[in-house]
């Protein structure tokens, strides 16, 4: 059985994602394994539908098995996100890894990955940022400076480069299968005509349109996948409204000092020096924004600045709330949770349970005791339930079961 892995968010699953899976099938891969972000995404935001709903949409859309890229790894910067996903794929013994890429050129991605794996990359990158370049511009300029060549890549290639670098860094035995992206760009906010949309555009449409999702999205989401999302909507599971958590979040930052927040994170994470992805005063800015804010929107607008990406600020807010210190940003997942599978996925799962040592948890309650990953992941899931349209209670995800397609 030839297996290929995809590290993904599927927020939500759409026709562009199905195209990737279909291409991999045509290349002869028998089993598509998805390492999918849990309830929080790489940008430090809540996914529009919960992890089990999104896993069902992926399975109905052609994936064979979906396991979780757990929190906090799902919300790390590109390097940490990639390291965690590649670690899980490698630990499961998957043959190859596929990802969307603007360039689709393995040679270019390898050369760029060699540059970011070099010892001097971090210092060159941060020096360029201090000189006034934005994070993406500084990233590619650092690659150019270190490699000595102007490698033609776009900002949407950053995660692909990070995956290739993670494979090199971890010594993973994974073939690289980039799929050239088609359709809308990653951050496009408008739904395109006769083209694959961005997940960002679909989320905007779901949140802001008065139309029912089935009227709005049947051109952009595979029919069976859309049925899974509509079922979740009818059950009060989504779409998520982050404003539902605004009172708790504002109160947290108003009542806790930066020092108290940091000490709490270090204690919960069993070590570290500061809030994950901070260490440079972002937490102080967040606290000041909370003290002066009269609304949730006003709070976030005051938190953001040109010095840091909005995604990084989002992550510091999230890591502060859930007690994640910088110690965890240097760690790797201890286990993964099964979110969904079809017949082929179940056969692979049975094989993996005999051939690999990496823990695949079927019931969240059975996760390893005294695990820091379990502690912060369960806290994240409890926070997520607060944003659901209907109150499902704090233990909703602990009692959850994976979706199994008959």
C-alpha cells in the first residue's frame, strides 16, 4: 500500500483540496493520510467548524484517514507547525508528503529549504525585519542572501519550504510531492468564478452572507463534504462565532498582569521563560489594549501593529489564555487523535497499531495521563466550545468519537 500524507487545516474542505487528493490518486497512491489541525489554526484563530466535523467533510471528500495535528502545535509559526506535522507523518511511517505550492518545483523548494536550515538564517531574517522589512519580504530576502541566488518563490510557498526544511531537519524518510496551486490565492477574500476558492473566501462568505450556506457554497465545496458541514450547522456546532468568547478573553487580560500570565504559562507548560512566540513585549501591548478597550473589535485593533503580523499577535493571545510557554514551541507531539476514517483508513490504522510506536488515540479521554500536550489541548477544546452556536458543555470533545464512513 503506497501512502501519502497531507498536513492541512481544511477550514473548510473545498474543491481545491479535493483536486489535490484526486491528483494523488492518479499518481498511484492508495491511501491518503491527513494530519489536520484541531480546533485552532496556524493563524491562532478558531476553525470555522470543529475538528470532527471538518474530518468528516474530508473523509466524504476523498481522504482515507484524518488524525489531529494537536494544539498547541496546530497554532505554532510555520517552522513549528511544519515540524509537528512532519514528525507525525514520519512516526507513522507514511511514504510521501504532498502540499500545495505556487512554484510546484521540488528543486527550488529544496534550495530554499537548505537556506533556512542554515545556522545563520534566523539572525539574518530578524536583522532584516529590524531594518523595516515585513515578515514575508524579510523571509525571502534572507533566503536570497544565504543562498546567493534569487529563487523565484511566492509568499504561499513559505509553508511548503517549511515542510521540506522540517523533513531535512528531522531526517524524515518522506518523498516530496508538491502540487501546483490553481485558483484563488490563499488569502483572497472574494469567491472566484469557475475556479477553486480560498478557504478564507469561503469563511468570509459563511460569516457575512445572508444566504444559506448550501445556496452560497455548492459550487465551491464537494456535495458530500457540504452535507457534513450543514449537518453540523443544524446541530448547533458551527459556524463558530469567536465573539461568544469576548467577555471571558477581555476579562482575563484585564484581571491578570503580564507577569501573572507568564508565570501561569510557565507553570502549566512545566518550564520555559516567556509566553510562546512572545519574549519581546507583545503581552504588555495586549494587556494595555484590554484595559482601554470597550469592545472585542476595539481590543484586537489595538493589539495589532505593523511590527508584528496579526497571526503572531493572535497566537500570543491564545497562548496566554491557555498557558503555553516557549518550552512547548521546541517540543514535538507525543500523540495524535483519530478524527475520521473510511475502510481503507481503518485497514491502515490496524496496520499502524502493529508496526509503529507512535500513539494514536481513538478516545480523547484515553490520551496519556500527565501529558502537557493533553492539558493544554483539553483547555483549548473547552475554550472552543464557548464559541459554538449552541452550548455543548465543557466536556463535549472529551466524549467525542471519530467519524467512521461505512
